[in-house]
């Protein structure tokens, strides 16, 4: 007897152009693991819709009236931390890209290649992984090098050596069981350390931990 398939991820689609929403909805609804359950024409409406409809993933256009996608992302990350966020933009703009990450987005997709990248980005985001188009990765590296040249200090170290060790392994993608085997401790101990790390850093998931580990120099970007 085959196991039942997982329910599709519920998607909120926010863009001020109805034609764009319609095209993106066709792409998403054609996939068995994704379903659009709500639409919004601006960031304010997107935030309101989240209070009305259960959503797993919010796809937000950056340039929207009343409230931009980045402003909406900040509110969603604060009030609905269980919802994953993916930004959509016409612009390959470094400032937009970095502001999106700071606002809590897991990825940034260019509208010009949405037909190619959107589905991969949605699935990566739902797995708790970042999605970065090639130009964005170049921007991240450039920013990292600029900070190094300016002598910017790494984040203040609030973790114990053991917690740093576990954070690095988590950021590298290892499971609790694999980390336990590597460090010769129990998986329960690993989970306890992970919870302590999240609490100390004020973070909420593996993606956020990975971002912190990159900034702290524990793993390479």
C-alpha cells in the first residue's frame, strides 16, 4: 500500500498586476505540490489575507502600492513566522536583494525568468533552503569582500564552542543524527543545543542559522 502524498503547499500570490498574477498562478497550479489559495494586489492586502487563509508560502512582488513587498515581508516574518517568503522583482537590484533577505525572505526571483526559476525557488523555500539567482550570489560575495576590506567586525560571539560546532554542522546541512554521530553525543542533546542556539540568536529555522553562520565565518557563502 502506497503512502498518501503530502498535501500541496498553500501559496499566497501578491502582485499589483492581475495579468502577472494570472500567469504565475497557471505555472504554480499546474504542479501537484503547489496550489494558490489566495491573491493580493498590494502588500497590505497580502498581510490581511494571511489572517484569513492558511498559507505556507507567500510570493511577494517588491514594487506594489500602499505597502511594498519588502514592507509586507517584515510584517509577515514578525506576525506569521511559520510562513515562508519568496520575493519577486523586475529588477536585478542589489539593494532590493539585500533588503529582501533582511526582511526575512528565503529567496529572490526575477520576473524575466520566473517561468524557469519560480518552481525551483518555491520548492527550495519550502525545504527551508535559500534560493539565489546567479547574479545574487555574485552580489553576496561582493558584499562579503567589501565588509572584509572595511574591517567590519563579525557578529558578536554569544555561543559556546560546542554550540558553534553544532551551528556549523547544521549550516552545512547535516541532520541531528549525523551531528550526534560526528560529535559522539545523543541526538536529543543536539536538538537541545540547536534550540539554545536559536533562542540565543533570536532566530527561527535552519535557513536563518545558515545566514548567521555565513556572517560569522563558520561556513563559506
